[in-house]
C-alpha cells in the first residue's frame, strides 16, 4: 500500500467501528504524574511551573534510551486557585494560575510535548470549586440567585445543627453555615471547597464545556478528581456508624460508613456524561480517581462504552506484601476485565507516602518491575523513578490542610510533595531560591544527575524497564497468565503472551533466597532453556541467556525474560 492509500484508509475508517484498541496510544502509554509546584522552577520564585516542565521534557523523553522514555504526563491542577488545597480549589476552569505561567506557556508545553510524542492529561476537578469561584460567590449571595442550585444548600435542623451527620474528608462536619442566607452548604473536603450540585443540569453542561475547552486546546485526556463524590443521596440520609471504628486510633472520618454521602449508584450516569463528551475526540482518555475494590471498579469500566475510561486501581498500595496476595488480586482483576479494557496499576501519588518510604528501596524496585510489566498503564509519580523518600514534616507546622486539620493520624501530604531532586547543588537543581517546601534530606545522594551515571540505580532500572516495555509487544498488548506460586508464598511469576512472543516475569517478594524451577508444562508453549534476560532488579544480567529449569532468586530479586518458543 502506498503512503497516500494508507492515510486514506485511516481517514475513511469509521470511528465507532474500532473495537480493537491495540494501536490506541493508551495501550502503549507510560504515564508520569507531575506535581507542578515541585517539579522544576524556571523563574526562581521557589515554586515549580510550566516553563520548568518544558525545560525537563528531554529528561522525560528525548527519543533515546538515555531519557526516561515516558510518553504521557498527568499534571496536577494548574488552574487559578487560592491554593487552600494546592490547586484542588479551582476558581477558574478556563485559565492558568499565574504562579504556573500563562496560557501561552501551556500551549507551548502541549506542542513541545506532542513533538516528543508525549500526551498530556489535565487534572479535572468536577466535584467542587473554590469558595472564591464567582459561581459560588453568586450562589451564596441570595437564596434567589440563579446559581443557588449550582451548590448544595440545606436548612439547619430545628436545633440549628447541620442538616445531617456527613463528615468532611479533611476533618469536621461536611456542612458549613452561611449567615448571609441562613443555610448550610456542603463540602466533602475543605470548607473552602464547596461541592457542586451534579443534579443540576447547568452544572453538568458547564463541566462538559470545560472538558471540550481543554480538548480543543489539544490535551489528550483527563484525570478526574474525586469522582465517587459527584452524586450524593437525594434524601440526604445520615451515614451509618462504622462498627470497626476505634475512637482515637482511627482517622475521625472513618467513624461513619460513607454510603449516602458518596459512591451512589447514579454516579455511573455522571461518569457516562463525561465519557460522552470524550467520544467526539477518539484519541482522548479519562482516568477517574476513586478508591475502589474490583466489583466497583468493574462497574465504572462499564459506565462508559468506549473503553477509553478507567478508574484508577490503587489496590496494590495497600495489599499485604507477599507473592500470594499480589497473585490473587491481579488474577482476579485481570479475569474481570475485557480485552479492550485498559487496566492500570498505581503505587503512589501526591496523596500517598512515597513508595521507597513505605516499602523500602529494595521493594520499590519490585514495584517498578510490576508496574512496567503488568497489563495496562503504569502511573509513575514524579521522583519515584529515582527512589525519592518522604521528608518527615510535623503536621501542625506543615502546609497541607489535611495534616493541619486532623493531626495525629499521619494524614499530612507534605512529605511526598517535596521538590524534585535533580542534582546535588544548592536547592537540588529545582530552583535558584528556597523551595516552597523543604527538600528531602537525602537529595545529595538520591538525585537524577548522580543516578544517571550509576548503572545499578533506581533511575537506570526505570529507564531500562520503560524502554523494554515500549519495545516489547507482549508487554504492551500481551495477555496475562500467572504461574503457580513458588518458594511458599514468596515467588510470584507470570507470562505475558502476544502472538509468538512470551515474556516471563518472576519476582521474589521476600528477603530470603529461593530455588525455583519452571517446567515446560507450565510455560504455555515456550522453552525453559536459553531464555534471554531483558532486565533484572540488580540491572546486572541483561542480554545474558539463562535456563530456568532450576535457578536461585536472591532476596527481592525480579527477572524479566524473553522465552524462546517451542
Ligand atoms: C483527591 C486529590 O488527589 C487530593 O489531592 C485532593 O485534596 C482531593 N481529591 C480534593 O480535591
Ligand atoms: Ca516558578
């Protein structure tokens, strides 16, 4: 076929017909999450910005093996905001906060990123606005205002108390009394983040408009914030008490089971509304933030029919660390998904303690292997690729409102939001002046410059894994088959198969060595001799060949091997 004919065929293909998304960018995506305040400061005010991200695009992907090799970025909110929740309190959905730059900077970022085949996902915050948003200022001005119903207002109980017992995730009641109109408004998070009323049609339409605005600017999709909160019980029933709550020991928010204040069944239709907007942009993808088990995740997958929407899968963050629990969870998740569903596996983000702090550096290397070899999209939080660790921050004196409002439960998120550690110079190459949050203490040893030179570093491991993933069809589109556990519960292995290509991943979750053996009966038509090492966690056996009829896996060692077919 000539080039012209190929192009014609591409254009003539009806959009809807494509049930096979094998060539859609999401299927080969490795997403890198940028917390923009902390990535790179270009103008010396101590706060990361869009020009800083542009300066570091080559680090992310310069088209060679020397760069990280990711091909999509999700940027935490960059909209104008009073920053009470560091951008998750949006006061204008249609522009850029001057702290981060200008719309022109954003457009430059999109075009420079696209030139490097890096896709851009915007953070989309549909559940709440800032209390300073003009919509809320209007809404609160009078009961008769035409935007009154854009937010959720309710009368006090006869005794003046809030309308029901719902709690705010960030501490205290989810209701704040507003003296101007004598009613309470609902806020699932801070009182500075009033919840929009998704039962009001104009709200939905406005949010659809927001999505279209950014899609027309050329973005490739969205990460949708707090999707489970969009719809609340229309009867405003009290949430029941949580029988497992231990006063003083559990997060006070866990005192109730949040079955009426969030996670309502109508949520699926709200998700569908958003997906419908994306339907008109066949390249666009949406990932939704909700902490869910498998059945609820599956419901969200089914809420949209284009297979270009996925709920985040956060389950690996809290699974007990052993081969058996990982195998059980991943087997079950994979079995519930259809071939065109796009799974994803998350180990960390801006709300969670750093992977290397939670799990330790050795286990963090296993997390890297899992993310880059399992089916679906890896999401890598900035800095995880160099093994950044939490900065211990006293919650009372920290900046994060969650930690300050609810001290004593380790909820503050400053520790995982420290500036990116680029090198060992003053301010770690992040800025020329004091950063908005202190650097982690270890920046002189854990940093990009140093790790780039070290063939065994975390950064080298990530670069190698991402490069292998991107160039190995079985890791992008292959089916997943787990093998029987070995070494008690410690060794989890699985094969990814695509056409005649088979890739075996074997992982020792434990701190002891284990002798393992793979007979050809379990290898699905592949041989157990002459297997080529693509990568191992020590980054030391690449390109060697090995037999796997018997071998020893050292503590926390993982291998990625190409299997010869019979
Ligand atoms: C989830 C976001 O990840 C978190 O950072 C934010 O504080 C809440 N949603 C509220 O928007
Ligand atoms: Ca700056």
